[in-house]
């Protein structure tokens, strides 16, 4: 499978997670329950396939437990829990807008932590795709963009984005000799363990509060937005690097709109097409053209 597909799939899965997450918290299910149950289910699904790897790689896990704990805390616990907390008091539009700055956060974090540098083509691509994301979420209106209101939920979304940026940059330091499925299962278990006390202390939902649609949503989150998305994302970052992977975050508004058209009967307007074209153009400049330039120099 082409390397870029590994980055497209998780963006698609996470776009559905945004919409379903907002619907679920709006139905009265608290974010601590959603996040903990999502990852508990993901762990139950992945363990039958990963337990042999975990046992064989136990010495790697023991020797690298501080780094693995950091990955579990940042990528599994913080990002997901903070996202759902944020969605209780902000809109999906604001959440997508705030996440659209994640590529910039990834580049800054990569420069600070790894000393990575970016080319002018990558920077140009980021600018173009960022403008595309802003065009979509502001509905093509500068006035709408300037009058976007920000709530405490937006701060949670920003914190979630920072956690994910650090996770994405550091993923290249995944312990040598550790399989992808072993790494994912280990960090998922650690992240879920971090969430367990928060769930028991702060959750105010009971299993009786969950409707059939809520459970179907949790299943989607556990299977696709967790296992499928994280395995694909980690593979994509390993193949293409954190800076390139960051560009694909701009596709979140595109996929979110596509899902809204399919499932919520929303209609695409002119500003949607302009924004989508800008996003794909930015990704093309930052990835394809930048890669061709590197080959010729």
C-alpha cells in the first residue's frame, strides 16, 4: 500500500470520531466514560493478536518503560480525553479549526526536540493548506472567522493538539526491535491505565445510560479511530516523517464535511471546493514537489 494511504486512513477515521464524539457527549455521556470505554475495548480487541509480541518483547518494554509511558500518556490518554472534554463546550468547527494548526505545532516541536529543519516548499505548502482549512471552517467569510467565539473547551482542544504534536514527533524514537503491534498494544494499555482512575473518580455516566447507538459509536471508536487509525498513523510517520505526516491533518475538515454530506444531508458550497482545493494543493507542494526537489539536488 502506498505510504500516503497510511496517513489518509487515520484522518478519515478521526473525522468520524469528531462527529460521533460531539454527538455522544451531547447525548449526556461524559468524556471520561467515552475515552476509557473506547480504549478498554481497543485493548480487548488487540490483545489476542499482540500478547505473544508483548511477551517476546518484554525486555525491550522493561528497558524502555519511561519512553513507552510517555507515549501512552501523550497519545492515548491526553489527546483523546482532552478532545472529548473539549467537545463538551465547543463546536466541531472550532475543534477542527484548532487542529488545523497542528502541522505547525509538529514542525515547531520537531525543530525544538529533534533539530529538524523544513524547506521553503514545506513551509509554503503548510501556508496554502492552512488557508484552505480556514476557508472551510470560516465558510469563506472573513467576518465569520473574526467572530468565532472561543470557550474553555477550545483550550482543551489546543492542549490535545500539543500532546499529539509531541507524540507524532517522538514516534520516530520508538524502541528499536519493538514491533508496531507490540508498541501499540503496550502504549494502549498504559494510556488506558492512566484513564482508569479518572474514569472511576469523575465519570457520572452508568452503563444503563448508554443507548444502542452509543455502544455502536464506542465500537467504531475502539476499532477504527483507535486500532486502525493509530497503527496506520504510526506506520505513515515512520515511512514519511512527522513533518510530512503533519500536512495530512489539514484533511480533517475535508473528510468531516464529506461525512456530513453523506450522513447529515449537508450540501457542499463554493467555499468548500475552494478550501478543499487549497488543502490538496498545499499537501502536493509540501510532499510531492518537495520530494522531487530533494531528488534533483
